């Protein structure tokens, strides 16, 4: 097996694993009921930028459709985590703003 074959195999293997790794994170965020506070927006947004810029680079500079697709899907995976985190944090804030008013209404 040549060095290019080995690097392609490693790239393929780890990007398949990376694409699959978004699902457990999405499931954990979806099940979280405390506002997904362990998720770092800055980290995930940097990953969105890195993946999106790689996708654009692959399309514009090297015309590599496979790299474009992998990077685009990674961008979508990161964006899904960020969007779900935003939703969970909004739901958490809304639920906590309603609790004091309900307590006052009952008194």
C-alpha cells in the first residue's frame, strides 16, 4: 500500500467516524434539561468555520468533490449541535422565567 493510499484510507476512516460522532452529541444535547451549558458556542462555531472554509477551499481551489462533501457534512453536523444548543438554552431560560411567576400566582 502506497503512502497516498494510506493517507486516503486514514482520511476516509476518520471522517466517517467524525460524521458519526455528531449523533451522540446531538442526542445528549437533546436529552439535556439544564440548557446544554457544557456546550461551548465558540468551539463549535470555530469548527463550523473551519469545516465550511475547507468545503469552499475544496470546491474553489482544488476542485475536490469528495473533500467538499465531507467538509460540508461536517459543517452541517456542527451547525446542528449549535442550533440544538440554542434551542435548549432558550427553552431553559423560558422555563426558569415562568417558575417564579407561577409561584407568585399560587401564593
